C-alpha cells in the first residue's frame, strides 16, 4: 500500500510543472526602495550598478542584491542586464577579486529576501519575478524576452 502511494505521488510530481518552467515565462521586475527618487532605469544604468562599478546613485550608496547563481531568474537577469552567461559572470567576479575591485552584489537566498533587503535599505536595488511583487518596493524596470523595458 505504501509503495503504491509513493509511486502515485512520484508520478503526480513528475507531471506538475516545475518552478523553473514558471521562471522561464515570468516577467522580471527591477525594484528599488520606495524612498528612491528614480522612476525608471535602463540597461546602461543597471549594468554598472550590478557590476559594482557604480557605488553611488542619486547621492546615496547603492546596494545591489542578487539571487543565487543557480537561480533561473538570476541567469535571465544576468543575460539581459550584464550580457553574460553564468560562467562569464563567475569569471568576471574572479577577475575583479584578483584585481582588487569592488565586491559582488549582496547575495540573498530568495525573492522574499530581496524584497526585505531592498525595502529596508534606502539604496537597495534588486530583481524578482513580477508575480512576487508587493507594495514595499518600487518598480523601475521590467525584463521581458531578454529586453530591459521601462516600468
């Protein structure tokens, strides 16, 4: 009986869409703290912030927040904003470390942690799936089909 239940459960799990399949179609939103005066930002603004080449923004220290490297959302964000795949991003940060450059963006484990970090830090900026959006942050860009678009 237990074996049948386990087999049925495994079969059902195999038939349900995985989280990563949802991530491929979900729009990404770039979010900032509500106190940030910025209304919109394009790729040319976001790229140096997430490469930590730009550390100040509108008179404040900017604090970019990343999801883990293995996150499909992170991979899509890196391709759209940085123009780099996962391996190229890793090589970029190794090179920066060797040359004594700025540290990589703060890494958090989940979209809810991005919302918390950005919502609590005046210079916070991060990205999440549009479906995870809540009123604690403000959208300044959308990423759809690999393109950075206005909010």
